[in-house]
C-alpha cells in the first residue's frame, strides 16, 4: 500500500495538494479536520466533544482522532493506500499512526511536509476566511494555531526524520509547480518499493513457465524453490542431500531448508525491483515465513495470483510432461502425481484463502494455450505493478 502523510502548518495548501494525490494514485483520503467538521455539523457525540476545542484553535484529543481514523479505515475494503491530511499532528500521534498501520500489515511510505513562510500562511488563511466564512480563521485563532503547530506538531517531524522518510517541499509557487515537487518524491518512493508477487496454483498449472516470462518482462527476480532445490541436489550439497528424499516423492521440504535458499537468493540480488515466488509458500505456516522474510527487508507481498485449473487437467499435464525431456522425478509415476495433487488440495489450496483476508488475490483461468494464459497474467500483473507499488 502507498500510505502518505501530508504535513504542514495551517494554510500550507495541504487540502489542495491532497486532491491531486488522491486523483493520481487512487488513494483513500483521511482529513481529520474535514471529518471533525462533518461530525460537528451532524451534531454527533464526537462532534459535540470536538466543537469547542476546534473553535479555540487547539488540537482535538488523540482518543477522538483515533476513533475517527480507525472507523474510516475499517470501512474501506479495497484501497491502494491512504493519504493522511492533518494527521499525525504530534510526536505521540506519529507513534499512534505507526501502530494503526502495523495492525493493517502496512506502514507509512513517506511524510511530505509543505514548507511556507508564516507571513504567506497568514495572508492565505485570511483570504480564505473572506470566501469560506470559517469561524476558526480569525487573526487571534490563526496566531494560536501557529503557536500550537510550532509547539506540538513541528516536533513530530523528528520522528520521520529519524526513520528517513521525511521530505520537506517548497510550498511556494503555483499549484502545479508545488504538485510536481510532491509527485517527484512519491515517484522516487515507488521506485524504492519492491513489487513482490506470489504465483499459486495446482501442480501442472504452469506456474514455472508463466512466472519466468513475467519476471523477465517486468524486470523482477524469479525465485523458484523447486528449481533452487534441484540445483542443490545436482551439486550434492548438504542441503541437496537433505531434500533429496522429499523432492523425489513430491513432498514439501522442511521449512528451515526453504528459508535458507530463499534468503540466500534474495541476498544475492540486492538491486532487484521485486521478486516473483513460485513454489513457496505451499502451507499457511510458510505464508507466515515469507511474510517474515520480506518484513526483514521492510517489504511485504504485493500481489497473489492463483492459476486455476481442474484436477483432471493437472493430471493430464503432469503425466504428459513425464514423457518429455522436461520431466521431473515425480512426473513419471501416476501415483506420485496423484499424491501431489491430493497434497495440494489438502494443504496448499488453503494458502490463497489465507491471503484473501489481507491483500489482493487475483484468480486467473489457467486453461488454454501457454500464450493465452500468459496474456491474461501479464495484463493483470502489469496493471497491479503500477497501482500497488
């Protein structure tokens, strides 16, 4: 998810620039100020609590803000990310936001701060007051809001500076000029973010063939645990000797061995734009493991693609492959093929359902020619890479 906090003193133009960011990146928008004003207009319980505080130009309590933000995020089921306008406004709220996003298995991508001289800010706010008639835009309240900002809000920048995601932006100029500066920060952040795809599906669904092509076309690193393990076996390494029996039967290898080869492959590709994982995870426990591996890199799974074919089609493909030069040791024996398909149905088929609860899972029809399936896949994955990164 692309989560952005837009930071800046009153009158810096956060609302205007928020609209541009929302439109371009299709983000959900959280403006605590707007939401609170709506609560006040509707005379809700929260609105009544917040009214006097806002009209004095002071900051609403964290308890009220948390209730508002959590309620909003929970109401959104499918979003590319969130743009926070007016939150966090204190050092404490920076920690609160981090905790909230962690519960969603996400984090803040960047903090963008609009920097504008105070004299210009005051001029903008007073001009706005003439148009909008907002009661909290009088000179006395404006001065108080500036004092509150310097005292409580500005120190929150330190939290994000320490994390290396604080980005000060010159807030002077035309709306388009300012947005170009903001957008450059976001684009650079997206380039830094890994795009990680897991290709799932029944044995014989074509995961290996399709994953390699997509990885090549999108500039991603292809990681096939099966291929890596077969290399270990051919080289007669310690890991190869340990997994040999499992591989010949088509069984799932011990997790500790899979972790070793996956982490090694990731470490060997420090400049990768992202990874396509084939053959892992095959269990829900391995899904937790992959999440942990990527979390160490400050990353996560971006997209799950599930190639859908029938059990009969899977058997036909694997049995047919067993008669070719591409045959695996577990393709030659029909009983082994059936065992692998049954194991998938009993264990691995649960993995897509695990992911459906937290991230985007796309089911793709795996029937048809290799080229037909590829076209369905590349269109879907390429589109996702542009919206989810």
